[in-house]
C-alpha cells in the first residue's frame, strides 16, 4: 500500500534531488574548467580522474531519473485505484462472459440486436469444454438475464468455485444470424490492481475496469407503507403503538 503522504514525500525528494544535482553539476563544470585552464603544462592533471568524476555525476543523474520514473508509476497506480473505487456500490454492465459458480448458481446477461427466432446458449468450463447447452429463455430485442443452476447436461451438480463462460448464437426467421453478445451485470463490491491495471468485482466475476460499458446508481428501496411501516415502528418503539 502506498499512501498519499509517502507518495508526496517521494515526489518532494525527487524534486529536491534534481535541483541539487543541477546546482552541483554546474559547480563541477566550473571547477573542472578552471582546473584545466590553470593546470601545470609540465605536470597535467590525470585525465582518468576527470573521467571518474564525470561517471559519478552521470550515475547520480541516472539514479534521480530512475526515482522519477518509479514515482510516476506509483502515482499512476494510485490514481487508477482511486478512480476505480468510485465504482463500488454502483450497478454496472460489462462486456464479459466468465463467471465463477457460487452457491450452485451463475448469472449472465445476453443482448440481442433484434428479435430472434431461436438462440442457443452454451456454457464452457475452464478447459473450453461445453458442459451445458440449451435454448435461450427470451428472444426479444434487448438485454436479458440468464441464471444457470450449476448442473451439466447430464444433470450432475458441479462444484462451486469453477469459472465458466457463456456463449450465445442466435438466428432470425430464415436462418439469418442475429448479432448478440454476452454481458455481466451487477453491483461492484470491490476493486483491485493487477499489473498496474484496475479490476472490479461484480458478483462472481473479476473484470478489467475498461470492460465496463455502463454505470448506474442502484435503485432506491421503496418506502414502507401501511402494515410494513407499523411493523417497523413497533420494532423501533414497541410502546408507541399503545400510547
């Protein structure tokens, strides 16, 4: 974890180091020039000493440039994670098809570009093998949800934890193909960084932030009315209803 304080300190140290290097380098060149002008022609200064000093100055400069690069990378990672955190709690739709089987279920969405005459859904395991095949429950234009009960084509319940991918093929009357895609919809519950890239957790899926295609605020719960309101009031203050 890199907090804002340590990142700011690193940036300040790099700025200070670069300013100090520039000042020292200027002084070094002035001294070197004066030394060359005033050296004894009969006993010139060893050129190896100049070379060693130049190498040391170049080494310090290279180190500061490396620190600048690392600070920039850390800053970019922190910014990416901070941006992804804003998605927590939001309802999102992402272009993805891989979902982890949890509690005997896995849920996807699929979108049809227009009305289809028929559509086939296939679920593949991590090895690319089709473990279930069936007809899509809805064929109208738009986005539809599909929940798989975790059973393969033989009716056997598969173990939780496996990652499965949904595939769809749809056709209109006459066999013309209908454009379709698999989507993942749900609420973002966590964000992480992998190789410097932000990922979000949506249900049983971990997706790159770049795959999100829409974001919405979660729907507000309806206000309780009638008996529900009386029940809530009774739990909060049992004596209120009898006063």
